[in-house]
C-alpha cells in the first residue's frame, strides 16, 4: 500500500462543525479543484467523481469516529483500491487541526504516475476545507 498524508491545516472552527460539514457527502465537491473534476454525484453515504487523468472513483463512508475521523473507501478497484481518512483534532484555541491520510493499492506504474498528483490533490483538499469552513 502506498500511503499519503496531507499537510496539516488549522481550521478556524470547532471540530464538531467541521465533522458535521464533512458528514454531508455533497460538501466534498467543493474540496476538489474545479478544473480537475467532473461528474460529481453525492448520496447520503458517499460520492463518485471523475478526476482528470485518474479516472472515476466511487467512495463510500465506511467508518466514523464522531468528531475525530471519517473513513471513505473505494467501492471497487477502479482505478485502484483506496481508503481516505479525514483526521480531526482540537487545538488549544478552539480551532481544528485537520489532515487527510490515505492508503492506496497502486501498482508500480500507477504509483509512479499518480503519487505526486494525488499528494497535491490531498494537500489542496485540506487547504480548501480550511477556507470553506471559515466562510460557513
């Protein structure tokens, strides 16, 4: 498994608000770079999205630790098997420290091609989360 950990971001909101926002799968669309996705569809428990250059991925919420962790897992192995974990913890200032930790089953070729774009994507998603929550 290839592991990815995004940069940590400090979100100017309490952990419960961030968690509640992320429990609505439709809110994930705004976390992706607009020019890098299409065909976003959300359900109560997951979403599917086509990522330019990576293919379509369907993620389903598979486990949660209330106000701490949300795990989304790929529903099939296309383009690859992946678990995406959104990790949240309180800071001393009543804000939230958040990051994405992902594990993906990448063959050597896909790993070579996708590792850098996926790392960039996860960093972009956490940065956008901080911006979006601050505006809500």
